[in-house]
C-alpha cells in the first residue's frame, strides 16, 4: 500500500497516469493557493482557499513522510532524516503561515509554495530543455570572473555616485540610503522619479550616472551572450 502511495505522489513516470493526475492536481492546488497573495486584503473566499489548500499540503507532506524509506532507500533512519531534506523544509515552510498560532508576518513564507512548483512542473517534461540549461550554467561558470568584476564595478559605482550626490545635494536626500537608492535606480536607468536632484550640479551628476549606468548594465548581457554563442558554436561543431 505504501509503495503504491509513493509511486503516485512522486513525479509522474510516462506510464503512470494516476501519478500524472496527482501532479497536475497538486500544481493547480499550488497555483490556487498563491492567488490570495496578489491581494492586500482578505475575504471569506480567500480564507476558504487557504484552509482547503493547506489541508491538501499537510496530507501531501504526511504521505511523503510515511513513504520516506522509499525515497531515501539508501539512507539510514529515513523517517528521521526526511524532515531535514530540502524539499521537506520547503513543504513545511509553505504550510506554517496558514496555522493560526503564527503571526501574520509568516505570511511571506507562503511564497515557498511557488518553489514547490519546480518539482511539480516536471510533469510537463521541462527536463527536455536541460541541454540549454546546462549550456547556460556552463557559461555562467566560465564567465564568473568577468561577471564578478562587473558586479564589483556596479556596486562601487553605486556607492561612489551615492556619496557624490548626497554631498552635492543634501536637501534632496535625507539619508545616505536614499542616495544609494537613487544611484541604483539611475544605474539601471529605471528612473522612478520619486527622488531626484533639483540643482544644476545634481542634474549633471544624474546625467553622467545614467550614461555610465547604461554601459555597466549592458556588460553582463554582453558577456553572457558572447559566452552562450561560443558554447553553442562549440557544441554544433
């Protein structure tokens, strides 16, 4: 009986229709459970959704626990080890916020339910694209020194620009953090406009920051693209 349960709750195999149905059901449950996170307020429908979905999560967690010896067949004390595995911790964190004994601050943990979808999404055979993922990972590893250099340059640029604007225009920036926030927004050329300089000197600094920001933001994309194209050409040759 436990063996059959394990084969159902684990990611579906090609010839196991019942397991596929379970995977799709859990995927839909996770998606539905996340819907209330898109709203600041709550209502009776959201409360019902939360209670129903968390009950399903608890049952799923319990079923995986009682079949842990099949999952961790080569491990000692599988029932004791299972709660400390990464997926078990993620499952538990996705359940905890719905327990009424916890403070509302734990609501953020519900975002872990989105992480669970990566396990369920295997039902769609996402691993067929693993070759591309491996290439991207290899590119990131091969370019890590260049990417770290660019990241260091960006961080240094943000700090220097923040210090400059904070001292050039102190009336527009109450704290250094505000200046760092402005520098980051300018670096990425987002330009929210909630904090901005009003003096001529401050505006000149902003223009320079934006121009250099375009170059710094473009560097990682160029490094990754060049590495990816090189890897693809090597793989095709």
